[in-house]
C-alpha cells in the first residue's frame, strides 16, 4: 500500500503529460468537432491542408493504388476521405478484393478496433472476407479497409475503408495510439487532414451513444 501511494504522484504526472500531449496534438493537427475540416479551418490550417495535398501529389504513388483512389473519389469528396470518414460500398466486396491484391496491403486484423465481433452467415464468407488490411500512403498516413455483411441482407457483402492519420509501424504507432485515444474520447474519426463524425461505431457521435445492434453514421455509397 505504501508503495502504491509513493507511485501515485508519478502516475498523476504521467497522466497529465499524456493529456497535455493529446491536447497539443489536437490543436496542431486536427479540428475537433462534427464539421468536415474545410468548414472549420483557419486560413493557416487551410494553407497547411493545401501544402500537404501538394506534397502528396508530388510523391510517387503506386499506379494501382492511385487508380483505386481515383475511383473512390468519384463517389466521395476529398474532405470526407481525408477527414477519416468510414465509407461503405455496396459492391459485393469488389473493392475489398481489389485492394487486398495491392502490393502494399498487409494484415491489420490484430491492430484494428473496427468490427471486433463481426459475424458472417457462412464459414465460406468468413474465410473470404474476415481479414482487415492496411496500406501505408506516402505523406497522407494510412488507409484501413475490410468487408462486412450488409445489415439488411447478411449474404450481401459490403467493402469499407477509412483513412487514418498514421499507420501502425513502430515509427507511427505512438501517433496512431494518440489518434485512437482522441477517437475514444470524442467519438470522431481522426484522418490525416481533419476529423469527422462518420463512423460505424456510434449511432450518434455527438452524444456518443453506443448501440451494437445498429451501424453508426458512416457514409454508404453504391
């Protein structure tokens, strides 16, 4: 017990430092709140946003990856994508199959908090679609993707993806964990260039009401 009381001040100090770090990180990198980033950015933040996009455009991206995101951007906006929106495609799993074949894709099932209790109607569908994958994107961080059964018809598979501010390699893992803490605290998605409320986890991100029987306020496209 004495040892516990001796450690208590140190624990409080560490907790305060972590909260300060989270606060600083949020102020420097993202806009917390329900709006998409372009509606809340200051002039300086907007210039940073544009500079980041220009840096990304100048980077060398795998042509196959580039083709995928060109197709995705025909259905959602850049702001939604880069704010980390959880985007669901009613495509029978086609995008999932296409993306997992990309050379940079790697297994993320053990490091993802999304769909932890997902159930597929058959073992065949589970074997084919259960695994989640990630791809590191130059300059813009990381994209996580997977597949899920439709809540209206479990035999119909939907692809899903979301941009994340950082990947899960050793260099980026501390930043990834900070983003995860922000996500848990505020209920918002944390993308490379902003935040948004479009997540499958929360029925109402503002009130942070969890309902495991429903999907949340994700973006669903054809």
